C-alpha cells in the first residue's frame, strides 16, 4: 500500500541547485514536481521541460493574473510562494503535495509513500522535522552539499522555572538562533490533495480560514535544509533581507539579529568572513556538544548517484561553480569575498 506525492517550489537560484533538487526528488519517489520560475525568463526552463513529470510555470504577468487574481506580482517572496502552492494544489495529480524551497531536500529513512498511505487515515498533515546543514571548521569544502546537520530544540524546552535550555546549550549564539538553527525550525509538511486542505509554506490549513490542520510527525522522512549553499550565498541572502522593505517581509527576532550584525560589518570582507566562520562553521568541541545533546544528524548526504541516474550528466556541484553563477546573477555582490 502506497500513496503518490509531489513537490511544489518557487525558485530563483543557480541551475545546478534547482536541477539537483528536482532530480533528487524524482529519483526518490516524487510522481510530479511543480516548478514555478520566479524569473519568467529563467534559462533553466528547457532543462526542466525535458524531465517528464516536471510541470514548469513561468511567473509572468499572465500567471499572476491567474494565480493571484491581480494585475501585479506580489511584492513578498513568501506571498508569491504561498500563491503558487495554492495554485499547484488545484492542479496536482498526486495524493499529497509538499512545498519546498530549492535548498530543501527530503531524506527518507523508510519509504515516504508507505507512510503517507496509512497517515491518510488520520485526516491530518504529515510534518517533516528540519535538520540544518553546517560546515565543519577547517575542513575543506568541495561540494555545495558538504557538511553535517544540526537538529532543532523545538519541543525540548518545556520548563516551568522560567529558564531557557537553549540559553545554556548555545550561550552567546542564542540571539541569532531559532530553536537551535539559523534559519527556520518549523520544518515542512505534506498535505492531502483530496480534501479541504490548503498548503502553506511550512504547514497547511483546513477550509477557507486560518485554522491550521492537525499534524502527524513523520517517522520516515527528514527535511535537510542547506540554508546558504556557500558563504557568499548566505551573506547575499542576509544582504537581500536587509534591503527588503519591512512591510514586504516580517522577520523573526533571530533573523533581525543576523541582519543587524551583517549591517554593522557589510563593508568589511574580513569581518563578513569571520561572521560566517563564527556561526556556520562549527569547531570539533561544538560538534561534540551537539552530539552529546542529541542535536546532531550525521547521516551523510550525497545526491550525485541519484542525479547521475535521473539526469545522466551531473551538474557541477562545486562551491566555486555555484558562486560564479551567484555572481553572474548578482553583479558586484559583496566584492572581496
């Protein structure tokens, strides 16, 4: 007994990341992938069109008139992603649909299709807990997927004495962390397509209101989040956040703290490199501390064999190649790094 599942994503990233994500999920069981190109002129479209179960939508003015009932493109990337998730939910030919970002990969310890089949009896969404990639201090990085993963402390801070477990575990790093990770601790979810579920970015809703769906935590599948594929990519994201009008994107406190640090050192390449080293490159003692707290996920992730099987030719996954494409799309980005 198994169920079919698909992915929806809105992307504006270097081609090798998008192709790696799509190929990984096709190779690990996705029946259908909906890719919305945030840049309607994105040159990756022909490569995606060549992959049978991939449905590509260019987010041009005609698309937004259809998906957002608007003459204008939504200003916020979160709103664009949300509109596209709803748009794909209506078009999906799978039993379940999952919203992912291009830097998020589902890693199955058991077949997800089997778990989704029985979970449908629960009439709820299936939640995938997030594991965030970090780099190991002073270990050479060859691929954009190198490194280990830290898990979140979400659900582990149930104290009644007013103290914070996270404050003890992470010390001075606490202000820039969200339940132990630098990006989001919410994870992602799969929502059934055959009922009144509405898929959101991290969770789903029932009916037309804002009532969140009931949740079952997956025991088969984890979400691997490669937030910041390279140092340049991560710092460029913080620069973009800094320059985003507050009304277009509401930031949680830990992101505001990261943006604040970035702003103070934005013109100093050496300080920016040290900023990345401090928070995203963990030294052995810090890694061992995570391991002892049970906050380390050490399953190695190597997508190359799957990419070779699905794509034939594996794209260049080196950090150098990725950064060249990031700079090509963003001329003058953080010169000196």
